[in-house]
C-alpha cells in the first residue's frame, strides 16, 4: 500500500519518497526527462512558457525536481530571469537547497543538457506518468478499503469515482460553474448577437448561405461530420469550407490523410482562379488562364495550415492540433477523413477503433473549444435502396459511434453519379452541376436540405443561384 507524504505541491500521491508495494514494481516515472525539461528551461527561458502550461511541480516524480520547478515558477512570478544562479538563490531563500542535493545537483542538470528541443514532448510524457501514478494511488486506496470488512461499499465506490473524476477534470482543466455566476455572461453574449450581420455570426462561417442560416456557422466544441459516397465530393466540400472560412480571416487546420499538400494547393488554385485543374496539372493553360492563376495567388495567402501525413493516429493529430492552437490560435480543425485515422493500440473489431477515433475527435473539439469537421465514408447499405439512393444516418460506416458523437451530420449527394442522363438530354448540364446537401442531424438546431452547384472542373461548390463562370466540362475525372 501507499504511505502518503504530503508536501506543499502535492496532488500527486506517489513520488520518489513514497513507498509502494505492488509486487516490488517502481511506479511509472520519467526521471531522466524531468532533468531534461528543467535543463531545457535553464538553457532557453522561452521553453518555460510552453512547459508551465502542461505540468506543475506536483507532476514531478522526484521531489527535488518539483522543488526546482517551483523555484522557477516563483522567479517568473517576480519577473526575474530563470538561470542557474537565480534558481540556486531562490532555492536558498526557500530553504530547499540542501533538500534537493545542493548546488551540485543544479550544476549536474545544467551540464547534462545541450539542446532545448523536444521539451514540450518530454513535459507531456512527465504529465502522463503523473496520471498513471495518480491512478495507481486511487486503485491502491480502493483495494485497501475493500479488504476492510466494516467498510461501506457504496462509499468506497463513490470516493473512487470522485477521485477518478478529479483526475479526469485535471486533464481538461475545466471546472463546474453555477448558473448564478454564469448567466449574465451568457445574457450579454446573446444580446451582442441581436441585429448582427452574417459576418458576426457566432460560429465559423462555411461560405454557403443556406447552411450558415441553418447552423449559424460551425460552433465551438462541436464535431461536424461531412459524409458521402466515394467521389461525391466530401474532400472538395470540406476543403471549400476551410478555404471559405480562411478567406474571412479565420485560421484553419486541414489534416489530409489521403491527398498531398501539393494536390490540395493545386485544387485551391484551380478553384480560386476558375482554371480547369487538369489543364493546370498538364501545363496546357492559355495565357489568359495563367493570368487568372497569377491573380488568385494573392487571394490565397490565407491562414490555412495543411498537414498531409498519411499514417496518423488520433494521439498524433490531437498533439498537432494542440500545438497549432497554442502557436497560431486556430479557429477550426478539418480532417479528411475519419476512417483513415488510426486509434491507439490494437482493437478486436474495426468498429471499436472507429468509435475511439470518433470520441477522440469530439474530445478534441471540447478541449480546444473549436469546431472539428471530419469527412466520413458511407457504408454499402445505401446501394440496396431505391433509385435516388439518398444517404441517411444509418448509412454512416460504423454509424453507431459516429452518429452518437457528432453534433452535426451533413450528407453530400450528387444525383448525376447515381443515374447519368444522356448528353443530348437538355437537362444534362443542370443535373451534372447539381449537388444536394442535407443536415441529417443537428443537436442544437433544425435539420434541413439545400442545393449547391458543383463545378467539377474546379472541384468547387457554390451557392445555388450564383451565376458561375462555366467552361465546357471535360470528361468525368475523379476528385
């Protein structure tokens, strides 16, 4: 069991000074990384800002390291530089210099570090080890109490649940608030929206008028799923939404697990300049078309961040999104597409892995307090239905988890790809351009349907009724 040794930082119940009898195993720790992080701060004070947002003195396994980090926090609070000499003096003032092993230990840390790179990553590992130690403590206490014949089982269960909830809450760093404390803030927020134009809508605008009317833009903390069958335009629509928002000065992160950044940027140039993508890739543009491309370049100097890592799991995506939020304060994350993301570890069934990915994306939206948009494939069940084969919630591949986690589900459908009219049919061009977008689920708003125009040669969706510049379409090409 655990003998607790309380200190001024403690919320972690197990540190190097604790004793624990779990088959003689040493509690999870990252002692070498603790020294690396402290040394990185001494080497480069800019690292401190990143690290202090991730860990506190109580997260260190070795008490001496926690004391040193506490001294650094104290120095920063007094707006004093953090270096070897100031830390030593601050520890002396605190009466901790001998407790940590003297000046020699500080010098050992300083001399063992040659680079401040990866300090944030190392701090994250330190924090994860702290979480594991906290869970060991909770489980050990529960085990000890459960062997007490006079103990109340429901009290043990309640205490354990509370401790686990506290640990979970410490990860999100959110707190429960009362309506009394919060109601005026919400009232003022709602009042500020009265008479506001669409540029001041509460969510991130999509650029599609009717969709924005129904959703008020994509809202903070929401998971939005854009679903469709292969080649119906999921990637095109999510990229268009990202581009439309970025053009309105929003900062967007686009994670593409299927296309390279060059392919994505080529699509953006084609869409913005209205020059056929095939012409761009083949180099067969006219002088006039190339002039339009040149003019589009300035308009596309936008804060759209692209990551085209093809093999990625949810932990990597969350880490990258957190970094972009911290460094660039992004307003929305877009993932293309959900089923290509990997879970953590091994799963007995594919649907369990997709469920974990879906929950992780929703958790990311809540953690960063921004909308997360993810494209998703539909299953083959849609093929068994009527002629139109319009998608519905039950068509989502591994639909149970995705449907449950999503706040908004959008379906993109192109009738042309289901039943292609003859080219001599007078409605051929209309059907070719027609795209139907339906809101199959909206947790905080109404469902609805709207029509868009799809310009295949530019992989561009536009509001219906907007007169587009339409060239003669080429033969059908994948997009």
